[in-house]
């Protein structure tokens, strides 16, 4: 009887690890897709607004910062 419960525990542990790994893979893929979509939207908004760069200080930076 004890051997059966050890086998059941091993099976459930392996199953739990597989479910956990699958959930982590799905969450990682979703995060990557959302980051890509956010970058695309931000790039489109910048293009519509006519921004040359997302950093406004590229062209006009105060000279006292670099002395």
C-alpha cells in the first residue's frame, strides 16, 4: 500500500512540474507579445506625431551637463 502512495506522489509531482513549466512558457510568450505590441504602438504614435526620436534631449541638451 505504501508503494502505491509513493508512486502516486511521484506521478502527481511530475504532473505538477509539467503544468508549472507550461504555465511559465505561456506567461513568457504572452509577456513577449505584449511588449512587442506596445513597442509597435509607441513607434506608430511617434511617427504620427512626427517625432525624430523618443528621447527629447538628443538634439537640445544643456551644455552644463557635459562640462
